[in-house]
C-alpha cells in the first residue's frame, strides 16, 4: 500500500515550484500513470497472501416467521482483492494558498467474491451447501495531501465512497425454498458487513500507518535534532 504514497512524494518535488510561479490552483490528471502502477500493486497483494484471504467461521440466526434457526458458516474466504482498479480521474491538485499538493481519486474492486459453506439446522432437516457472495464496484475515496509548510503528508479522506451491489448465490441444495428468502436476508447483512470490515482492515487501516512512518522518516531527515 506504500506505492500511491511514495508516488505522490516523488511528484511533490517536481510540482512544488509551480506554487510559487502561478497565481491560481493547478489541477492535472494522472490516469495513465496510475494505470501503470495498479498492476504492480495487485501483484503485491497476491504475494502478501491477501488473495484469497481466509475468514473466521460465523454463526447467524435465520428467522422464518416466529421460528428461529441457526446457520453455521465455515470455510470462509474473500477473493479477487488483487483486482484493484481506478474508478474515476486521478486528480493531482496544487492548492496555492494552502501550499498543499493533493491527490484525489476513487479506487476499488469491480467484483469481490466471498465464499462460505453453510449448515442450517431445522427440527426436520439439516440443510448444507455453499453460498457465493459477489459485491460489485466497491469503491474507496483516497485523498492524500502533502503540506509544503509542514513537510508532512495528511490523510484528508480514506473511506468507502460506494459500498457496492451485493448478490448471493446458493449452491448444493435444491430443497429449501421456504428458507431461501430468510437465509438470503440474514446472510446478506452479515456478509456485506464482513466484506467491508475485512477490506477496511487489510486495505484502509494500513495506509495511516504508512503515512505516519513516512512522516517520521521525513522528520528524521529534516529535523534530526528531534531524534
């Protein structure tokens, strides 16, 4: 996850002089450069063992009218994380008055896939099978700035801009029509939240740690007296 941040750091030196030479903010797009970087970032995700990533077993209550059943979910995994894509223009903005260089874009996944085996027990029968959950176009807004006054990176925005469209597909059992709607409703809420939580932990939370480490490295070079 260091690549976009390091890329911005490299671009900073080349554009910093523009703030002194222009009387207005400047904005350029970096689509082609970003499209060149993303395949490398996806390779890093695969090499780190994050595609697929195993998930802990889950237990969910399935309600049918006044009745409640428990469904055990095992062998969970989230895949296609190494398909990061650009969803809009990547804007590099030079803010003259604030003396900041900002990169702002949406990055995300066209089609994440979550898999679990389920075992739903009722008084009459135990239903077993698999459930595949697809989330289409999950997007994160990434807005990172480099402050030329403080010589530090600042995370302006790093959160979900679109939580995606979710679709469930059951496999391995044709005789549970009366439970299908109830299981779909219960599983959808659980799986959507689980996908967002996993993406936040493996893709979003590390960014702030990387920013902090780079800022510390900058301090060590520019302000060694603090060591």
